[in-house]
């Protein structure tokens, strides 16, 4: 879906693509819930928003060369071969991460091409002058590695989209950006889990060598034994690449904690001043998710998920892409992404909105409303800990500002 300023947009998975996306073993049928709820709420109507319009764009399946721009040939040869599901060698499946949380499944080849292509289609839409924002809720697969599936992710669509954006240049000077320059892209990940696949793809091990044109920032939970394990998931140190940032939060993170953390996000954004922003809107940090780690609410109060996304969409300059991600209570994921779509369209739905009668209506029991409210979990992010976060990001922002000179 693409959204324009008096034209914005979204990539809606039409019938066949939605069926393929709904085969994902970790989120069976979620794609169908997401897209049918959005449609039943009238979000795709040209009359929904008085200020922005939406255009539905069928995603283009990615070709081998497009996927191979990041993934290895050997990995793609295996996952794109339908025979690998039943007859693939066990050791080869293990080599490519196709076991445990990422088992091979019927339709896997179509799924990889479709989801990878959908996020690339979002990038292509942003090339159109009237398109200000593109949405792909079936994207956001941020754990997939160059040669391995991981964490329910079989294709690195986030990384592919960022690589495609990095190749774009500003064609003409503008009052906002001044003389022609290479475009800057910021990746912001709101998923409960660290964006290891994306962060590892662009991380530079030597300070001073990181690209000042692409920055990743992941807000997530990190603890011993919590997936994924990575040294990059910790708070930034002065010796780290300032363009690969992490903001780990402790259990029970609530709206007030996110509101405090968001001050760091705003400082990073101001220092980096991106032309494009890609937001991975994983919703497994919302209260009620089976992961049961954070106590985040959908909205609309300060620090809520909807509030954070609204800041990006309405207050940050440049073009944006909103992607999906984690979220293992499928009806709540559908609620959240429907609400965020309305936010992107400049006409946020009331969270008291009743779920319309449609094919998946029974799934929204017992509330049958749009809201995903906070629960009663204790927020373990103390003022002292958040002071440490502020201090770490003060140093990180200073390093970014120095590199951007």
C-alpha cells in the first residue's frame, strides 16, 4: 500500500499473496486477519482520510538476482526449490537454518519471493514524487541472515529494502536538504526482539568506517538466554560503530518507559537527519502477546506504539516505509496494524471502535474492539537505568554529529 500526501500508500496482499503469507508456520493465517480487518474498517476507501489518500499496489515477487543482492546463491538455490521441503538433505537444512523455529513449509519458495519482493516494491513506490509513505505489514523479517533463516524469518526483506534505498540519490537540490547529496536512511526497529539480521548486515567493526548514509536503531528486550543473543544488542559504547545502535529495555516496559526512551530516538534522528525512514513495527511488545515481556499499549497516549509511529509519520521529514514484524497474538497484530494504518493516513481511528462483522469476526472476542490496552505488569525500567540509557546515547549522538560534519 502506498500513501500520498493527498496521496499515501500500502502494499495490500491481494488474494493469492495473502494466502501465501498466511502459510508462515509461526503466524499461520495472520496475514489474512490483518488485511481483512483493515478492509472491513474502510481503511482502503478513498473517503477514509480528508488529507491523505491510499493506493493499493500488488507486490511484485522478487527475482533471483534481487534476492541474491544480499542472500547467498547457495541459500537461495535451496529455499527456492520446492523439492527442498520434503526431500532436502537434513544436514543442508541445518546449515541453512531450516529447522526448529524455521521449518521448511509448503509454499516457502513463493513466500520468500513474495515477502522479499513486497518490501522492494515499497521502495519502488517511494520513487514516485507523490508517494510519501509505503506500508508492507507482511514484511519486517529482521532476523534472516545472509545464508540462514532464523527467528521465524526466511528472507531478509528489511535488509534488501535498505540496500535498495541506499542506492537512491537525490536528483535535485531542495530547500530541506540543500545541495545534491547521497540520501541518508534510518532504520528504526520497534520489535520486542533485537534486529540482529539487519544490524549485523550493516555493522562496521572499526569506529570511523561506518557509513554515514545508513543508521540502524533497535529498541528491544535483551537478557541472557533471550533470542537473539548478540553483543550488538547492548547499549552503545564509545568504541562501537555509532551507526549501529541498540536501546535494550527491561521487562514490563510501559508507555512511560517508551516515552522516556523516545527522547533518545529523537536526538539520534536530529543528529542523523535522514531522508528515508524505515520503521519495523513488530507488535510482540504489546501487552497480551504470548511473549509476555513488555507492557506496551497500542495508543493513543504518550509513549504508546501509536504515539511513537505518529511522531515518525507526522513530524519527521522525508519519505517512510512501515513494515510488520513479530506479533504472536494474531488478532492483536491485526488490531495494531489497522490502527497504525489509520495513523499513517492522518485519521487515527478511535480505539473504542467496534470490530466490524466480517469473516474473522469471532477471533476478536471477548472485547470485539480495536484497543490493545496495557496490563498490570510491573515496569522494571528504573529511573537509574534510564539515566544510563540517556548517558550512553548522549555519547552516541555526539559521535554521529561528529561524523556527519
